[in-house]
């Protein structure tokens, strides 16, 4: 009867873990993380590592498989270093969402060992304990709770104590749970309704029935603000009402069951109990009011099945044996029809139609918690599965099937991609072998050694020119022609001797030589700088060409080995995939079998209840027929 701690889905867990890693607004520092609009508990701030930002984008898009695979790849290549701790906490949270709690625990332990902030550490252990409890690992959940050293934010403190109380009750320590919950509910106005409900359960199971009953009675009378609290109030009243009915206190049972809503989750059981209260008061007509209402509801509920044989029981109590017999026979026919429908549903489950239908009508693009079961599969009588789908064990098994099917598809896609990688590698190797001779031929044609020698000679000549400040060395072709012509004129004039008629010509030649020397001297600095710069560029180009030649020589040695390493990696991955794929397929089939067994067991249980009710109805029919036979015999004897 204990109320399980309300465990949030993976979105809430992950948002909480992420909120532990990222700074919160001051006004919301103690607020719990929220599933809807997860960013509301996280302050926007610049992402210092671009690849970590890509992971966060996928995370907030609810693409958790892409987020975790991208994150682990980025971590392998050390691309998230500026925000390494935050990325590691997020990875732990993502692993938690897939149920890989052992590795997540190792991540949190490593963060603690390296001195992570207390808020990161304690919240991480809290969420780890929460997911372990949800998966039924109670000892591991207690171990995680024990690792919390500091004080959690106020909302998480209450959740932590509720979780601790549930773990105590799980191992039968109801007194310890009651003591813990009693400390939590000291102030009734501020106490959580869940804590008070669980305290009442713990007190009753711990032996303090009076206090526990009084507390549940108080919860049953408390006004409720939302559907969750109204359902809790219905549950408390139903539990007390059934207990009162079992203790043969029909008046108390009637008072308590009247508080349960007719359209709530617990309405069917309350209607059934209310009818038995009327029957206990010897008021079968009043019982029929509740049982007729209940009998017309969905027959997959055991309370509805019981009502269908309770109705003729009430008619029998009223002396309306004809109607009683009619309704018993009608109930038997309905039970037989329902049994055949259950057989058809069980056959569909065994054939795999249920799982295939659920997967088809509730697709999920990625693994994770966010794939909900909102649509029933296309089956002969899919309504039988409504209660099965609500069970935690089935949901967990189906989630495993869906995740394993996603992994199978993902691995098969990679297996197919390896053939593409092999083709790409073969094309690269072929292109390398075809282009290499042409490149080598071009290098030979360029004669880098000769060019280097010529460059060295030019550098030596430039040094001589610069040391002698020889401006004529940089004369252009026109200037060289003028220098040659001027030298020839001066030679002729020199051979002409000291004839006065050549004096004017000698002066003009001297002036021309002076002007030309002045022009050359004026242009010398610019031409020297330009020549040096061109020579530096030539040296740089030659150096680059030598580097490329060396790189090409290195590539001649390295590329074949590199191609071989890639081929070896592809072969290794292919072997891993060939080993992993069958294991994933086998696990998928195994988990599908588990899910089908859970569903089949539930429907088999319904069928067994049907058989029991059918036998009871047939027995009552036989008694009614015997009674009618005896009555007719007595009438005949009297006449």
C-alpha cells in the first residue's frame, strides 16, 4: 500500500544533472530542475568549447544518442577541455538515462576524486541513487545516498528523505522509515502530501495502526489543489475503506468510500467496495446501484468482472431468482467471450504482433527515456493491453527492446558504411599510385638542385655588387646600351688626340657620362632593395619547393603504411561489428521475449480470474436451478 516516491522521467534526471554542472540564476539557486523547458533552471552563458556546445544542442533537442556519441568523440580528441568537468557530468547523466548506472557512478566518483565542486558531487550522487531505486537496485541506491556529504538544495532535501524512507520500507524497516518521515512532516502545513501518506503507511506496517490510520484519515479529508493530490486523497480513502470493510465496519467503510471520486483512477474499486457495504447492510437494491454502474465498464479491470457476478448475487438476495439466473448466464456468456478475446490477444502477443505494433505506432528516432507509449498497437483486442502498458516492468522491458532495435539499426548502418569506406580507401590508394609518377616527373623537370645553385651564385654576385656599390650592375637594357655607346664615343675621342675641334665633343660626352652615372646612382638603392627582395622570395620559393619535395618523399614512404593502417582499422571494426551485432540481436530478441512474457502473464492472470468468476457463476446457476427444481417438486407434492 506504500506510495512509491514519484520518480521523474529521464528528462528530469538529465536536466537535474546538467543543472548541477552549469550555474543557476541566483533567484533559482535552490529550485529543482524541471522537465518542461529544461533551460529554465540554467542560465544562458557563452560556451567556451564549440564541440561541447554541439553536444548541448543535441541534448536540448532530446537527441541523447547523438549527444553522448558526439560528446565521447569530442572527449577522445580533447575538444571540450575548457569545460571538461561539465561535459563529464553531462555524460554521466546521459549514461544514467540509459540505465548504465555503474559507469555513471564511476564518472561521479572520478569527479569527486579530482575535487569537483560539492554541489556537482552531491547532486550527482542523489540522481544516481534515484535512478538505481527506480531500477530496483535498493542496496546500490542506499550506497549512493550515503555518498552525499553536504546539504542539498531544499527541494532535493525532501526528495532525498522520501527516497531514503522508501529504501527503508523496501527492506522492512518501517519503524526507521516512520521516524524519518515523522521528522519531515513535523510542520503539517509545509509537509509534502507524499511524505505524509508514506508516513501513514509506515506507521500502520510498523504496528502503530491508530496513528497511521488517523494520518491517512486526515489526508483523505484534506482539500486537493491538483490531480496528483486528488488521486492521493482517493487512494488514502480507498485504503481506509477497504480496511474498514475487512474489519466488518461497514458504516466507516461507507463514509470513507463515498469520498472517492467516480471518475478517478480508484473509482472502480471504490464502487465495488461501496456495493459490498450496502450488501453488508442487507440493502441489495442499494448495492445494485453501484454494481450496475461498475458492470458496464471495461472488463479488463478485475473489479468490473467481480461486479458482473455481484449483480446477480444482489438479485438473488432480493428474491428475484429469475433475474439473478438471467444475469448469471449473461455473465458466463460475457466471460466466455472475454476469454476468447484474451486468447486472441495472447496469441497476438506470442507471435510478436504486439511488440511490432507498439514499435510501429510509437516510433522513436533515438534511444532514451523520451519515447512514450501513447498509442495502442493494431491488435484484435488492443484494449486488453492498456493496463499492461502502464506497468513499470513492461515499460522498462519495452524500452530495452526499442533501444536494442535502435542499436541494431545503427550498427547495421555502420556495417554497411564499412564497405563504402573500403571503396573510398581503394580509390585513394589508386589515385595516389596514379598521380605519384607525374608529380615526380614534374619535380625532375624543375631541376631544384640547379635552381638552388643558380640562386647561390646570384646571391654571391649581389654581395660583390653591394660591397662595391656598383650602380651599373643594376642598369636596365637601355642604360646598358647608353653606357656602351658612351664608352665607344669616349674611346674614339681619346684616340683623336688633343685636337681643339674635338673639345666640345669631349665636354658633351663628359656631361652625358655624368648624367648617366647620376641617374644610375640615384636608382641604385631602390634597385638594390628590389633585387634583394626578389632574391629572398626566390629563396623562399626554393625552400618551399624543397619542403614539398621532402614531404612527397615522406609520403612515398608513409602513405602506403597509412593506407594499410586504415584498412586494418576497417577490418578491426568489421570484426567488432560482426561480433556485436549478433549479441545485440540476441539481446533484443531476449528482451522482446521478456516483454511478451510480462504481457502474456498479465493477460493470463486476467483469464484465470475469468475462469474463477465463471466457475463461481456456474456454481450459482446450478444452485438456482436446484432451488427452482426443489420448489417445483414441493409444489407438485402439495398438489
